[in-house]
């Protein structure tokens, strides 16, 4: 099994296209295909804040649902967009406003198509992806060893939001415990959610959210080679959005 797992995209479609090309994928009929049979994986948070959230949805739906050539698990932003599309009352904030603005600018017929595609993608995807006989797991915000194999409410909250305490930093960001520091499981966990300046390997985990939408980079982790490949972001750099682990 050869898979290239891409960190939080947040609507940065141009960076996504550039990264797939750097990884050796050739674009055919609107999707990236690798001559060596490699597949793409996505850690979630496809949308919000960046300029082309709907194009990212279209691409990932096509890869995962239509062609069954990629893997995807939802992030917290995916969950919120799903609830918005289902008609639930959600706050149009923290980046969702950019995706909603794109959506509302479409003709009603196109709105129906993109809404249908995203709901289908979300509902047909696992909470986290288990690959290579459970040696590799893709989970948006991570996964504790004791949670592997579970999908109950407690695990869902952890996978979507991380090991949150309920408190907030002065900049409004939620306080999250450094779960990876204590991970002792055998499966290798690839995750994102918490922007870091560069991909962070610790124990049997790697965080590949390098803040593409905050001016950092869009990063991929190649399995089984364990290479890290990145392309720089075209977005303005926002220093306070990055987590500096000690």
C-alpha cells in the first residue's frame, strides 16, 4: 500500500494541485492520478477560510466517491459544514462564512449539486481511516491508543476536536492537551487540526497540518516511505495561529 496523506486544506485548492504535482501525480480529466498506483488520503478540514472550498469539495468527492481512488475522514470544519447543509442551526463563523459565501453565490441548481456531493462524501466516510491491516490510521485531530476501534461520542469528539480541556487561550483558540506526547499505540497515526510550523513527528504519530490557510505550507506524508513533502502557501502568514510545542 502506497498512500500520500495531505494535511488540512481549508480551501487552498491551488496549493493542493501544486502539492499533488510535486508528489508525482498527473492530472487527467480533472483528477490527480499516479502512475505508480499511489493514492491520496485527506485528514479532513477541506473547507473554510481559504479561497476555493467548493473546488476542494468537488475534487475530493470525485476521488473518494466517484472513482474510489482516495481516502478521507472528516474534520471539525467538515462536520460543521455538514450540519449547515442539513439545515441545522450553526454559527456562520470561524471560516464557515467564506464557504457559505461561495455556496450562496452559486445558481440554485449548482448549490443543490455541491450540497448533495458533500453530504454524500461526509455520510459515506468513516470517522477515521484504518489502512494497511490497521498499521496506519488517518484521524483528523488524532486518536488515543485506547480509542482505536471505537466510534462512540467520546471518541468522535476527540477525533474532531482533539484532547480539549474546555478552556481557551487569550487568542480565543481552545486549549488542547498534547495527546501525541503520551501516545503508546502500535498503529501509526497521521493527523492535523492543530497548525504547526513544520510537520511534527513524535512517538508513532505525525501532525501534518502546517497551516496552509495561515500562510504556512500544505504538507503531505508519504506512507510507507515516511517522507514529508510540502509546498508553500500563497496566503498571508498569521503567526499567532501556529502552535509551538516545547
